[in-house]
């Protein structure tokens, strides 16, 4: 019985790891989208936080960020981005879904916050902190 439980756990882990790391099937890193907009919502969730950004014309984009634990390590919290914050973002657009992107760069002019994803590592520069 114990072996069956361990095998089930191992298969579940392998399946989630494959699904989790299939960004190339979701996002097109050969293209780039740049948006100016207003934060509608910041979901500081596991595994990947999402910024919902409203742009001119009423469309909302969902910008997926690096994993929550790495973002927390560099000082990002659930309160870092608030509804109404004006942001300038750049990322890889979705391959099939409209108005999604994987966030590579973000700038917030009001306080000089700059976020950048370089490879697999997130960085933040926040003069006010």
C-alpha cells in the first residue's frame, strides 16, 4: 500500500512539473507586447502571481509573473501593486489566448519601481524602499 502511495505521489509531482514548466506552449517568447495601463487587481497567489492591467479601450490584460516565493524573496508582497497604479509593462504574449502575457519588465513611474525578469531570476529596483 505504501509503495502505491509513493508511486501516486511521484506521478502527481512529475505531471505538475511538466504542466508548470510548459511556458513555451502558452507564451510566444519570440514576440513582445508593451502596454501602458492601470492595475485593476494584483493576485499574489501560488504558483504565479498575476497583475490584471486595464488598458485604453477597456480591455484587461492578465500578466503572469515569476513564482510567488521568488517574488517574496525580493520584497514583493500582496500590497506592492494596488488598484489604480499606472504601470508600463513588457512581456511575451499568449500563443492562443488573447490579452495574456508573461511579464518580463514593469515600471511604475510614481515611485520609480522597476521589476525585471532576467532568465529565471526576478529583480526589483525600488528607490522608495
